[in-house]
C-alpha cells in the first residue's frame, strides 16, 4: 500500500437531517476513488457536500478539500461506491489495481483509515494503521471477514474506516464496510473487489483502460503488417471470403476472432506463403514479418482474466489458483503480456515451446522427486540455475541474496523469470503449498505459474509453427 495516496472523505447533509460523516477512500484509476456506499446513504436526505483530500499531501494543492461527485453508487448487495474528481497533476497515474480473483486462503492484510480512535482535539484525525488476517468466504457471500490486531478500546473506535482499501501485498482485494458486533472490535467486514467485476455498470468505468489500449496496439500492428505486404493482405482476404475492406477493418475482423482464431488465420497464411510465393527472398521476408507479428501481437490478445493471477504475484502476493493457463506456451504469452514485451521461445524443435525466461525443470523433470525436503531442494535448484557463475559462495544465505537480486534485476528489465508447475502437485500435498508460499516470500520477483489440465492445443500448434519458421529463417 502506498500510504501517500490515502484519501480522507467528508460527506455533509442538509442542516437538521444528518450529522456530517468522515470516511476513507483510495484511488483506483484516473479520477476514480474507491470507498464505501453507506457513507452517502440516508433515509432523511441526500448528501449536499462530498469533499475529498489527500491526507499526506498537506503541503500542496492535493491536501486541500475539493469537491467530488458520486460516479457509481454500488448496489444493495455491494456496499461500495466510486467517486470522481479532478486529480492534482502530481498524483495523476498514481493508483492501485483491484483484484478480480477471490482469495482462497488466509492472507495477511493491511490498510489505513480515519477511525474515531485517531481523532484529535482540533477535530482533525490521524490515519490509523490496520492489519491482520483476511479470511475466506463462500462465493455467494458479499462480504468477507478481517481479523484486526490492536482493537480500539473506545466505543465505535473503527468508525471512519469505512471505505478503507484492504491490501494484500500491493493489490486491493476488498473495501472495509462495517465492524460486526460481539468481537470487541477485533473483526471488520469488507466487500470483495472480485464481486464488483460481476456488475456491468461497474465494469464500464474501466472500459477505456488497459484492455482497450492493448487492443488498439494490436490493431495498429496488424494494420501496418497488411499495408506493408499487399500480397499477404490479398491472401487474407481470399481466406476470409469477404468483400474488400481497408487494412484497418481487416485487422479488426482478425482481432474479433480472439487469440486462437487470430493465430489460425496466420497459420493458414503461412501455408499460402509457402505454396504461392516463389522468390526465396520474398518468401523469407514474408515469413519474418509473419513471425514478428505473431510474437508481438499474441501477448496483446490474451484475456486479462488469464494474467490476473500473475499480476497478483508480480506484486509480491502468493496465488495458488491455476487460473486459465494450461500450457508452457500460454504461460510465456501471459508473461510477455505482464512484462510488455514480445514472446521469446527457447527452441525450435520441441512440440511444446518453453519461454526463454522460464526456469528449467528440476532433476527427474518432476517436483514429485523433491517431496522429502521440497523447499531446500528448490533453493538448491535456483542457486544452481541462477548463481552458478559465483564459484566461491560458501554461505547459503549469501547465495540466496544473489539469486534474489538477480531475479529482481531480471524483473526490472522486463525479463521476469518464472516457473511452470502442474497444479496437481499442489493438490497432492499441503506441505508443498506451504513450501511454495515460503519460496515466494523469499524470492518475491519469481513468478510461479500453476498449470491446469486443459492445454490450449490450437495455440500450442500455431506457436510451434511460427517458432519453427523463425528458426528456419534465421539460418
């Protein structure tokens, strides 16, 4: 959590109706502030004043009260609201992401809020730290429980923390909404953020965000490719069996088919290049352009639901759910999306391609062989693969520090190292899951991709074709 971004909220009502209320908010997008819905709800009157200020920015314009409007007022089931206001220049583009996945194990959480317990004699408030365990809940529940360390001793001590973001690592997984009775203020309840993304009106707030910009980048790459290679444009037009379109409209048509369909179009196009273009140099240039288009565009077409668990991990949080990745091929495409780079595959011969930055398998090609002392074996394997150039390391802790620094350096250079693990290994032993949590804590810049059982056969076959072509063209 970046405490510098914490926002204090004041809600005023007409005289004689309700007392003014203090709440907490946090930026989640350009001009967007996440908070609790009930701050603005009253049976007596609608609020006449909604004002916000950045608590830790007292020495600049952001620390002054400014007007905000209620952009999204939540629902009866989801006690969350989104405010809109003009962000000061120095705070634009500074916000944190919301998690779209449900946490399925107890996680350590932290936050800050403007609780009554932090009230001062001059009617201002200190931001009070909160932390503890975030418990799990059933899918049908609209709240989950938070254990809180150091409960206040005054009555309603947590009042004012409504709207506080629930952080696990660097991701917001919930919004504090209430303090249940009978726990001596050692529990809070929060609305999970993954539930918000089931609401169409909430999702519309983010329509112009990263997903749209990724599609626009892909659209430009495909359009440029079609314009630069008119003969390939004609081949695509024949293949699609549609009336003449501009290159951009043709690119849109290709994008509408999704990642699998897009790769299928280019797979068939590569066969046409092989069969119908006669000049060796022209054929080579066409293959080079095709391969570059595939390796540049595939990461832009992968759905955000596939990369969400990896973004979570990139921010230092252990996520055991397999998500939507079923193969090493898709794992590399997803990691390329995370690192904002082209896909890079290490070999041209294997049927299932490995990413260039994927760590090699351990001895015996299976984590099962490590069951006896899993964490120690994983450490030894990482040190061998990453710190093998340091011959004079005798101290295991020093070796681990070198590995950690190397992983951090690779991540900063958009070459994040990652490991693909079969989810069945995790399911077979809780001790392995615990060891992996410890490894993630030790090496926060290492990404662990848990593969589900259903491999993306069409994607694997298409990528294998273009990796083979790329290798042939480079000889």
